């Protein structure tokens, strides 16, 4: 376990100024770095366009490729499990590589290896955007076309590690913790895969990435709102399901009406991702990984 730089000891137990009771009792152990507790592998935040990475969705796109946006996050906090932050994929990455991404291999090779490990024997595989968001630094637009590689992997990736764009996004995005996905929840019970809605879903990802490059919070929020509308039209159990005990749609609508835009971090809840120039009460910020 790594240790913080040397410096004055932190009085965690209220012993400052008290005479030691015995040998060594005046020594307070240093506080470990957070990375030594939660790990140093990145997390992943998805923004607009999610679900287009699944071939059963992209296969209905009349104007491929469709796009979605992923943001690689520094592990500055432990995010909730089952909340759309790719914690399951991150656990698979730990099992494969330990506490760090291999630096001597091509990113797409790592994506494919992690995809295979995560989805071994799964009837409903996770989309490759989970793996891409962990492996690729910065903000990435992933383009999916069902006629390329079966639609399982992006046909093109556009990324930026521009520090200015990253710092802007950190100010524009606010996370509000809601609730992890409920036990027994599944998002795929109802599928209404209308081609025009699929096209709109993929376009929301393109619009989202363009908004980030332009540092336009209004356009960013609009792309997130559009993505949420597409989710509700295409896969209505994404936002409403008998196993979900929270009125996710009403909560989402409240934030969308008061800020530039909002969407959920994943299907079934997790975090509300709010786009706003203003501070959102009760929210936390993200730290974008650009290295």
C-alpha cells in the first residue's frame, strides 16, 4: 500500500497533547492514499448515445454510424456498484491486469481482451463502450455500425485529451446520487426499436461530443435530454420497471426543467448526470482522466 508524503502526523484519535500510555502509543499511523484502497484503475461515465453500442440497437440505424460518448474518470471517489459507472467491467480489469492498465499494448487490443473476459458465457453481453471508457483516456466519441465487426466494437473512435476541454467538462457536469439498480431489474423486457428513434439516439452522441469540443453547456444538456427521450421510446424499462421503486422519470424531469439538461448514468438509475453552469445542490464533481 502506498503512503502519503511525509509530514506532520494526523491526529485521528484525539491523542494530541496527551502523554503516551506506553512505548509507541504516540505514533499515529499515516492515512493511506485513497487509490490504495479503491484501486487506481479508471472508472467510466457514459453520456449521450448509450445503447447504440449494442448490435440489436445499431442494427436498426438507417443512417449508420451512430455515436455515443464516454468519459474516462480518475478514481477520485468510490462510485456505487450497479450504477452505470462500469464497476463490473473495472472488476474484470483488476482480475486481468491488476491495479493498472498495461502500458505496452494497443488500446483496442486491451478493449477486446477485457470485452472477452467480461462477457464470457453471458447471454446478454455488456457493450464495448464500458471497456472503451476505461481504456481510452479523455473524452471519446464511439461510432457504431452493425455492418462493421458485427457492431460489437466501434468502427471509429474520436477522442480528445485536451486539458481545457476536460476541465470545462468537470465544471459542467454534476453527479447526483440516486440509487443503484434494484435486485431483479432488467432493462430489456420491452424493445421498441423504431429506426427513426435509433437514428436520433446515435445523433445525440454526435451532438454531445460536438458540444464538449465547443464547450457549450446548453448544447450538452440538450443532447443528454434527447438521449433520455430516446431511451424511453426504445427501451422503456430503462427508466421504469416493476423492480424500480423510485419514480426515475419524474425525478429526471425535475432536473431537466431547472438545469440545462440531465440523464441517468445508466439504466435503472445510479446517478443523475446534470449539465449546468450553476452549482447543483447535493451534487459531486468528476475528475476526467487525460493521461
